[in-house]
C-alpha cells in the first residue's frame, strides 16, 4: 500500500541515450506453491546479461509461474508462496528493504495476448508505466522516451504520424510491439516475454524476432516459447522444464541453445526438441 503513495522522483538519465549497463538475473532454488500444490521444485537458472534465454517445455510445467516469480507478480496470487532467491546483479529482488515498484521497474513483462490500453493513445500507452513505477518526466522527456522506446520496439516508423490515435486500432503484431515499447519506457534491465508471438501471424512473429536481436543489446531477455524454431533463432541459452507424473516443474537440462538442440544430454530433452512427447 505504501507503494501507491510513492513520491514521484525524476530519474535524469531516463531522457538520455546512455546505454544502461546490462544485468544478469539469477534464480536460485526456486520452489513454488499454490496452496499446498507444489508447482516448481528447486529451479536454479542464470540468465546472463545481454543474452536471450528461452524457457521451453510442455504446458503446465511452471514456465509462466517461474516468469512471474522473476518480477514479483507471483505474490499477487493470495494462495501463492515460494522459497529461493532471485538476484539481479547480485541484489535480491525480494529484499523487503527495496520497494516493490523498483523491482517491477527493473524487470518488465510482455504477455501472450497483446494488452495495450485500447482506448488510450499510442503515445499515452508508451508512457503509462512511468507514473506507476514512480517516475516523473517532463513533456520533452516523455516525447523523447516515446520515440526511443517505439524505435527499440521496431514500431516508430509505422506509428510516428499517428501517436494520438488509440492503441487498440493497431494490428495484433503492432499492439504487441506497443506493449514491448511500454515495457521499455521505464528502462528495465530485464524483459520477460511469455509466449509473445503465440497469438501472432508468422510475419508479425518474424518482425518481433528481428527486433529482439537489437533489443538484447540493451536489455537481458527471458522468453517462454512453444516454437522450437523460434527458440533456436532468438536465444543463446535454453532451459527445458518438465513436470512429469505429478512431479512439480523442474529444469531437466539447460545450457547453450545450439548444443541443447544438436546434442541434448537427457533423452526427454531429445524427444521434446524433436517434437516427440
Ligand atoms: P506453463 O506456463 O508452463 O504452462 P504454469 O506456470 O501456467 O505453467 O502452471 C503451472 C502449474 O501451476 C499448473 O499446474 C497450473 O494449473 C498451476 N497454476 C498456475 N497458476 C495458478 C493459480 N493462479 N492458482 C492455482 N494454480 C495455478
Ligand atoms: Mg504459460
């Protein structure tokens, strides 16, 4: 509740195009429950600075839960609990001394279904996260942020002449890039993407994949995908999650993406990446 009344603070470097230092996200021994239903068991994974890490595995194995733990959304579910640590460049994001808004500002999230505010203008959609995460910006700073964020999301050229039109008027693929721009506007260190292309056509998917190649130079990316070709195209690291025979979700195997697809160690990984499961 204290966060709601957070005084707005200026963050001067927001309006400057200095690259933010890239950050590594480290999950250690993450175990998670909904009530007494355990859904993750001791998941440890390093998501290196400047790389794209892909999380793959069948539905229900806890990938989305894991992502929500990485930006403190899991705790919004009343029945949810967890053990373990999440470190962003060595700093525990669950440290109670840090404000929740700060942790959320550092770690942005994009969902499967694009969710811009449909009636809100494209411009206002991009800056929507500023106030929520405690950032005050002048009109000029906002103009600059909007251009920079839309450029990074690969959408600027398509929308620069209609920034005052509603976000809901864009195509599905453009709406998803608008959501990426909205996440980027607060200069996060990590961008979490939960099946960001599952609701999109192949052309829009390709545009987003191309955008990610540039994006990873400014933000560490973690993506959940069911598309094995996509995992190979966009990621350098890969983790295979499984929740077999009533076991909670856990990582069977992780490492370099090319190695994992070319020479998986575990036969279950082999079957999954080859479409046999
Ligand atoms: P995935 O993203 O890999 O498909 P999820 O993280 O969505 O898996 O789900 C993992 C498990 O947690 C599933 O058994 C699912 O039913 C359960 N689960 C997910 N969200 C909730 C929730 N809000 N309340 C109770 N159970 C949930
Ligand atoms: Mg999911």
